[in-house]
């Protein structure tokens, strides 16, 4: 009977968009009820101003706010209710737990969502699999991993069309999976009844501009005062933001290098390899170095991170992703430096394996944070431009 | 020997330590609490009341000295010292650049606090962020900091500080600043101060402490015994009505209940006892602690209907919810018949005009005692909500008498090298009552004065010692 009651209550909670007791979502809802009665952290980021527009925190609200949270840590160190207080408020940590839930719940196809839950294993398997594949494939094609290639040409080992046939489908699948995942997320967190269509249309452009700006500048890692966010303790640092910038823009530059090279190949008929000072090489070299520095920095910061920040269970996912980016960049640069030497085939296999593992895990790993957070920032930029539905005495 | 010993670890203590260190003195700060609970009540604060003659970064318009002084005069009912009050007020207009240099950031008022946009500068992240910034700055400047170091007595000779004792350990210093808070966490003392009421109850037994558990008033009591000049009445405290489910200590700001003026409040006998709509809630919340303390069992129940939802700051705990008033009475454990008589009587007496909770509107009761003079609307729209209220003590006013150099006095004479700041002397400026952010103004002003004075005395005496040594 007791059980039936519980089930009935849970079913009702779900029907109302509520959260199930005992879940990370319920813990966020509990903590935000406390935060909403305090509000001291409003100046740090967008999460708290967004919170004050609500009185209750249903599943959609919790997922939206969790993805708006940048895990900067400012509110934990400033919190008068943080452990050892009996209210045990640790917003960054519970938000991190919900984010993993978001990625899992909204993954496409849904059955692959569980790859997030054991992401360290997922990554390890992807890397090992890709490595084995490219080593064996190279051996099978050329009988050896160690020889000086005659003309210093990657395509002598892997013909261009073969590479395209291998990578294009995986990459396009990653883009599709992420797009469908974030679309499902967007639909849940934007129930639509919030505002009239006309009001929405009026603010859309400005909101999109602001969200883009906030994403590209990582606005919410500045602590609200410009001195940065927290890492080891209550002191602020700008290094998390800087290393993230180096990583993000390094990644974009590498991506741009590949895109330019593709255009060269198909439009202009200029075939790789390119060398300095060609545009693909320039973009790739700068991007690769930036990616190396950024990921190395983020890794060190991650190791030193205050133990109460974030979700310890997600460390393998965070560090695995950082490491994969690092090795993708490292093998890429090494391949360039070792061109024309006997190490080239093995380095090529290594680099291709890293890239393949990265692409394979893109929709089911840490990369997703950027996509979901951008969506949450866009929602916030829209929402803040619309009038609040509450009339709290003093607002 | 250390130059300046600072006893306490909150805002006033930190201001004193930083100023003394900046003046070149060696400083040791003793915080009674462990590191994770450091900062005392300062960790629960959120702003500083600031005088300003023109708009100043986060502060709009002007809040001149005279207006600030009149506000203080009004809330204290004259229980203040004009000279010290004006000193505090003037200091509040110039201290913020110094605070910024030590890592404090200010921000415009939080949502729900626009009524103090002109008068109060908010700390970004609240008081704990401020405390963290001051500790970081103190460490960087070389202030020695010890946690879990509660001082239980001082060695004072002829009005001069000689040493402080932490258990068996004796710490000597050339000068000392006391900034260890009030005695609001000492429940036995509160019990004694409030005494027994006519029904034989000990009202203070039902009080909750909104702040730290470490303000036991050990040094206030000790200084009384040492014959220091005191100020204030031990039964006076800043006392507000808070959610009865709040923890015994450290409930802080979030346990407040802001819906009183939107409904009615009944006591344990299901009867109303005061005009809930007398004035705007921010101007009235501080009297409701005492009002509830005067009710049987020191409990009250704020009753609202669904018309009020979304019009007040969300409370930390959900209210008791019911689909009818009688069900609500039952759930709250109140006598249903009396409760219904009270509510029906109130509902019938409401004269609803144009409801506006941002103005002193014309919705009031007629022929009802006590009346509700504003925002009186029938409580008739289900679901209904009830919140149990208890008195919550923020801080006490009993403290040490000071002059404008923050010196402790013995028999009317200032001590040469013993100074006091913060809650331990706030009663000089704030004999009773309260207005938002003034506690931090007093703590900051007198903390900085005490630190400066202590450093000056210590370094002068140090110079004398050096000279004597050189001569010998």
C-alpha cells in the first residue's frame, strides 16, 4: 500500500513536470528552494537571476539551470549554507550531476545515452579500437609501420577517398546526433507557453547575439566581477578561462585548417600535403599548439580542483576528453615534424586513431557540454528579455 | 612579542587586523571557530549602509549624512551617541575603496531588495565572500591567523591589556582589539536575560539563533567582571519572526517569512494579536520577533491564501497547504472553531479598495481588533498556506562603552591599549532597533579605527623599548 502511494505520488509528480525524490534533479530543486530564499549569489552568473524568475523547480527548469551553470565554483565558496551547514548546499556539484543526466536523457539515439554514464570506459574503448584498427589497416595496406614513404605523401598510405569514406560518415553522424539531442533538450526546456510568439520574435535577434557573445567570451567564467572563477579554493583565477579559450579556439583553428584543406582539394584541386606558409598548415600549426597548451593547462587545473567542485564520478569523462584532444593535437604536430621519416606511417596511424576516437565519442562525451550550455545560454538571453511572471513585493 | 592581538574572526576583527598590519604592526588574529565556520555573523550579512552625496558606483541618487543620522535616530528611539553615530556614518562614505583593495566586490541590490538601492551597497556573493576576501588579503599581508582559538580571559592590569589566555596558553601583545561578537548564541544567558513570563514560561527557550553558534559572549561577561564600562540592556536584541522549522543556529537570511503583510497572523490560541498591515514589511519585520516572543509558547502562524503566492520572497521551506481553512487549522494543530471564528471575522471585516502591495493601499478592516490597516483582503481562495513563526535572534546590543578611538573604558577612563569593535560595542551607536546594513557600517568603521589605534600604540611602545635598549 505504502509502495502504491509512493508510486502514485511519483506518477503525479512526473505528470506535473516534477522531479522524482532521491534523484539529482530533486536535490537541485531542494537546494534552489534555499537559494531562492537567499539570493546572495545573483551577481556571479546567469543561474541565479534565472532562478529568481521561478518559484518551483520542475524537471525542465532543473535541466535548463544545470546546463546554464558553468561550474565556476563561486557560489560554493560564498555560500553560508555550504557543508558543513546542515542545509548542505553545493550548487556546482549537484548541477554537474544533473548535467550528466541531461546528456544521457537527451542523447540520440536514446539507447546510446548510457555511454555517458561510463564515459571513461567508452573513451578508452574508442581509443583502443581506433588504434588497433588503424595500425592493422596500415599493416594490411603497406606491410609495415616503419619506413620512409616515397613521396612524403600520406595518401600513399591511405588514399584520400578512403579517408573521406572513413571519417565523413562518423563526423556527420556526430553532428546529427548532437543536433537531435540538443533539439530534444530545447523542446523540453522551452515549453512555449512562457511568452507570446510576437514577444519572442521581437527579442530573438538580440538574444542570439548575446548568447553567441557569452559563449565565445566564456562570460560566466569571469566571476561576475572580471577577476575569474575558482579552482583550488576561494581565490579567483583567470587561468581556467584562458586555458579553455586556448582549447576551444585551438580546436576551431584545427577544424578551420581541415575545412580550408577540403576546399583546396575539391575546389582548387590543390592536393595535400601542404606546408608553411600555406593557410591550412598555418591554421593547423597555430591551432594545434594552442590546443596543446590549453588542454595541458586544463588538465593541471583539473587535478588541482577543489574536491567539492563538480561531480567526482565525471572526472574520467573530463580528463579523458582533455587527454584525447591533447593527443590528437600532439600526434598531428608530430606527424608534421616527422614527415619524410620512417616514423611517418606509425604516427599517421596514431593521429588518425585519435581523430577517429574523438569523432566517435563526440556526441557521447564531454564535448556535449558546449552544445547544451550554448542552448541554455540562448534560452537565458531570450528569457531575460521577457517580463517576469512574478510580482514579488520589492522587485 | 606580537604588536597587535585581534580577538575574533568576523568583519570588525578582520578590518582591525588589516589596518594594523597595513600600519606596519605584527598581527595575530584568534578566531574561536574552525576554519569552515570562520567569520561569525559577518558570513550571513549582505550589505553595507553607506552615506553618499551623489550617485556612487552601485549606489543611486544620494544618501546624505543628515538623512542617515535621522534614520538612525528614528530606529533607535534616541538610544544612540550622536558623535559616534556620525563618525560611523562619515566613515561609511569613504571605506569602500579600501574594502575593494582587499578584494571585496560590490554589486547593485539583489532582486527583492530594491528598497535599499539608494542606501546600501551589496557585497557580491554576500558576507561570506567578503570574509573570504579579507582572510585572503590578511594571509597575503602576513597576518598570523589561528582557528579554534577561543580566548576565555584576559590579563588586564590597571586598565592596560597584558595578555590573553586560550585555555592554558598565555599570549602577550602590546595592544589588543576585541571583536568577538555579541552573546546571542549563549542560550543560557538569553534565558536569564528574558526571564520568566506571567505563564511561567521561559520565552528564550523557544528562540532560534539566526547566526553563528560561536558568539557565546565569554569576553563580554569577562569584561563586565573586570569592571569595564558597559552599555545596553541584555534583553535587547535584533529579533525577527522566522520560520519555526529553521535550524537552531545559522539559519541566516533564508529562514525569513515575508508573507505576513499579505495575510493574517494568529497565535497558538488561533487569535490575531497585531496589525499585520501597519507598514511595509521591510520596515516591520524586525518588530515581529518580539511580538511572537510575547505570545503563548512563543509561536505564531502566518496564514495566506493563493492570491498571495508569487507576491513575496519565496520561503525556504514549503508552507503547510490545505484546500480549506478548517483543514489548514487542523494541519497546523490549531483549534478549528476558534480559527474559523478569527478568519471569518477578519474576512467579514475586510473593506477591499484597490489592492497594491507596493503602496500603503486602502484595503483595510473595519470594526476589528486588532485592525489590519493595509493590504486587507479576505482569505478565501484555496489553496491556503500556513507558516509557523518563531522569534529569531540576529544579535544582541549589550556591549562595551567606547570613545571615538574605540578604546575600552574602565571607570570612565579609556584604556591605553585595549580596543573594541563590532557587535561587542555596536550598542554605543545602536542602542535598540535596526536598519539594514548598519551593523556592517559600525563593524567596518570601528574595526578600522581599533586596528589603527592598536597599531599606533603598539609601535610607539615598541619604539620606546628599542630606545631604552639602545640607551642600555
